[in-house]
């Protein structure tokens, strides 16, 4: 695990300068470049916690674990004395005090992380497994030294103020052409959802 400590912004203002996709239903999904620097529209909050530097992998493997629900991911974290990250913790570990839209900066780089893959599989034939080993994208690193927080496998977090039945969010997206930003989230799946693109990362209170 790595220590994350600093001043977190609950409400960053991140403005896109250039979009990748043409006008249409997905025109505001992929931003090529954001205005730098980002600004904070609220008072910052001091945070101090620890987070896994890598996505959880099975013993003896460098391939991230997948097919995990919010419930099973929480149990895996608890088994090693950890817990699922709060959404705000996950975001701060990804973007840092600079409020980077992407963990590596303000410009989207499809070579830095496992994102923007188009060979996802055919409808009704199942999603192709395009996970990459956690060693495959060394440039996909946040200001705190956390890897693969954009793309590869999506990761569960716990909403800061969530209540049943909506306590979970999925962060970082996966290898598809999605937003793949530190602030992007998926809320449409329940706590028992699991898929080939869903993995685990844990947090702990700093001692």
C-alpha cells in the first residue's frame, strides 16, 4: 500500500478544451484535453489514508482479479485487514491535489493506460477479456504512485454518504472507450453485480 495525504477538493472544476468524439450521444464522454490548472469550487479537506498501489491480483499472477461484486470485493479487502475505499479517497488517490482529470495529467493518452479498446466482442457473444497485467502500463500512474486507476478493470468504492440500496459506485471505468477519468463513476449496478471487467482495490486508515 502507499500513503495518500494532502488537501482534497470535493468540488473540482475541470473544463474540457477538446472532445474526441463528434456531436452525438457520446460527444461528452472522451475529452482529449482539459484546461490546466483545474480549480476548486469548495473548501479543501485534509485526507490521510493508505491505498493499494496495484489492482488486486490472485497469488502468483500479475493479472488483475475480476468477476467481483461490491459485496465480494468488500470481503476480500476485509480478509487482509483492509476495506473498500470511499469514493472520495479513490478520487484523491487518482487525481492528487492538482485535481488531474486523468491520473497521469490533463491530456488523454490512449497509450498510457489500458483504455480505448475497440475489439470488445460481438453482441450476445460475451465480452472479450482484454485485461492487461498490472505491469503492462507503467505510465498509468497517479501523483501518489497508484497504478491503473484509469481503465484496465473497473474498481468498486463505497459512496461517502450512501445508504442501502445505493451504497456502491464503480470507479476508473475499464478498457472500453469511456470517460476513464478520476471522477467518472458507474452507479447503475447493484451490490451483487459482477463482470469480467470488475476488480478490486482496497484502502486502510493510516496509522
